[in-house]
C-alpha cells in the first residue's frame, strides 16, 4: 500500500464506560483515497475523531507520517497537515463566504491567495463572496468547506459523510472534485455510509461494523464483502 500518511494500530475508544472501537487497524497510504464504509453507528465518525485528535484513544497507537501522535491536540495535528471536514459542513453560517475564507488566515495563510484559489476552483463561491454562508445551498457550503480545508495545504484530508443531505447530481460533482484533489497529491480518508459513491473514487476501502474493521482491500475486492444486510442495499 506504500508509505502510510495515517496508521491506526489496535485502537480502542470509549464514551464513558461504553467502548465503541474494539481494536481498529487502519492504514491510509500516502497519495491515495481510502474509503471507510459502514452503517450508522459502526464507529466511522469516532475513528475520524481519534485520527484528528478530537478524541483520545483508550488504548492503541495513532501514527501520522510515521510519528506517534497519541494525545496530540487537534490544532497540533492540523499544523502537521491533518485536516477534517466534519459531518454538517464545518463552516461559519453567520459569516459571509469571504469572511469564512479569511478565517483561515489566522493560521498564517495569505488571505488574497486563499480567495483566488477558492474562486478559481469554485466560480460560484466568487459570485457569492458577500453572501452569508448559511444561506447557500448544501453543495455550495461543501465547496466552501473544501476551499477552507485546502487553504491549509493538508497532507491528509478526512471527509465525514461528505454526501449527506445533497442531491445526487451535486454529489457527483463534488466527488469529481475529490478525485481531482487526490490527483494533486492529497491523501484522503473518506467516511461514507453509501458505499457505491465512495468506491467510485477510492483506491482502497475498509468495511467497519460494530466498532471493528471487517474487511480491507481494493474497491473490487471489498465490494464483494459488502452486505445489503448492514449497508441497506446501497452497495
């Protein structure tokens, strides 16, 4: 699979006394798209929280680019090149598009350059630069989320339920952008409930149920393992 940009080894995690991850092993190779698939409640979002430093594992190891990062806060991992677009977009709805993009400059990024890249990649954002982000369509909000994320030049981009609540034609458009981002050299961990969408862009895939990884491989191999019994027949 190549050099891992992210590696989880025997990771356990819990909310209070309730353990939700039971020894997760997951590798995201450098320069690839890894799809993490499974039904609601499988542990996918918790895995993202562990990998991004939002939540500490109760045991096991988390490595970013070969460095042990257990206990590192989310802001430190962000500076190390780990960026997350959470479920629900992760934008500031009461700020304009331009103000959302300008928020990235607090990390030392040039504001004019951020806007230029965002508006070039997504002309619609340029047309709506003075519009409140929360008043835009779901697809446009995701475009803004992507622009904010890419402004930090991440090595690893994690997308949590990227397609949730969006029309199919918009999902198709956004996933074409995901493919382009991957071709530009950004490694991607893509968390999706809907397998067929994620497998269309993934280099590798892992199936998670009940807090455990059940299968890992290339999309064609993993697709054979998918079961309508726990993915709702969407594979």
